[in-house]
C-alpha cells in the first residue's frame, strides 16, 4: 500500500493547490549531494513559474513522526544540487494527520488527496 500511496501523492501535486500555488507534475528524485552522498526525495515539483520548489515525503504509517519527517526533509533540501536559491515549500503525505500543517509543511492525507465522492 505504501508504494501506491507514494504514486498517488505524486499524481496529486498538479491537481491541487499547495501553499496557494499550482505545481507542475511531480516525480521522485534520486541523486547525490555536493559531497557525493546519496539522496532521495519522494516528491519534487516546480511551481508553474519555475521559481519555487515543492519537496515532499510520503509516509504510510499509523504512527508517523511528521515533525521528525519534516526535519529530515529540510536537511535534504539544504543538500540538493538543483535548488539554485529557489524558495522551497514542504509537503508531507501521511496516512493520518491531526492538522493540515506541521511546522511550516502542508500535510495531505488520503481524504485530501482523494475526497469522498458525493452521494448519488
């Protein structure tokens, strides 16, 4: 289920506003930082105007530590080679979320990614 949730997270990016902005399609990114150390980010997208980056982590766990996940993501953001001084927006896709924001990151749950269909 975690792999499907990660795929849904990436596909949701261009279909919704995150931090009030529209985003281009997202992908996963693997690469090396400036020191040559491996680095992976679950969700990476540019804003429509390409001036901002969206970075995200995807968790499918009943007890995800969202604050810790965000701290790790912020650390990764400092190391990515393609940032080029652009502002970064953070998002966390979580199986469960008690709030829609955690310390400066948007939190997205299955209910926000796939809202229930209206009763017919």
